[in-house]
C-alpha cells in the first residue's frame, strides 16, 4: 500500500466534546477518501477509530500485547515484533530502559503505528490529541508522545495536534464541523 494513503492517530488524554466530534468526523472523512488509519488502541483514540468504522474504513490497530484495552489479535489487530519495537524506542528515548516492561511495550508499539508492521511503510501524517499542546518533542512531557514526535521528525511525518488551537481550527475547517462545535 502506498504511504500517502495511510495516516496514524495518537491520543493520550480525554478530549472535550468539540474535539471528540472533530476526531470522529476526521476518521469518517479519511475513510471515505480511502485512507487506512493506524492506531495504538488507546481509549482516547477510539473516537478516530469509530469515525473510520462508521464509513467502513480500513483500520489497523497495533497492540503492545494481546488483550491490551480489551483488544485482541485478529482482523486488522496486530502485535508487532516487541523486541524490534523496544530496540527502536531505546535508540530515541533517554530513560526508556528504566521503564517497566509493560510501559516499554506501550511506548514501543508506536513504532508500528507510525511505520507499519514491517517498519518500512510510514504514515503520511498524524492526527493527535495530547494535552502537552506541542509538536516539539523537547516540550512533550509524556514519554510516548515524545517518542512519537521524535519518530515523526526523523521520518518527516507532519503532526497535527488538536490540542493546539491553530491545528484544531484547521481540522474544524477541513471536516466541516464548525457548525457542530459552535
């Protein structure tokens, strides 16, 4: 599959109703346009996923382990090579090796969310919601979000964080949700 038909989502915090509406609409519109969504099975990412599934979109979910957040390996749900993901994460993040194994796996799965199951087919862009309100990895407090931003910088993948007002405004304009969010 061509990488220009793939996007990744990331969310690490509860979003307002306005932002959840944008997430659902974005997922639906991208599904209609034929994009494949990749996500990491975070509860907050479910809004993007639900939007895509409303329009029978293709969604690939990368789990840190089978059963994470009640997601199980199966149709379009995968667990990547944990060792490869952990090695990649350790190269990008200071302090990664000090995390508990479960925390390491949660961070490492983002390698697959961004780069695909073979770690060679990167997403065209990322739609995110992080209350860090940044796209600069130096300012990201959450380690998983910092890792995502570092990988995106390394691979030239643009990130649109809906917690940043300018990015949210663009997404509202693009998805036509201005009337829903007023």
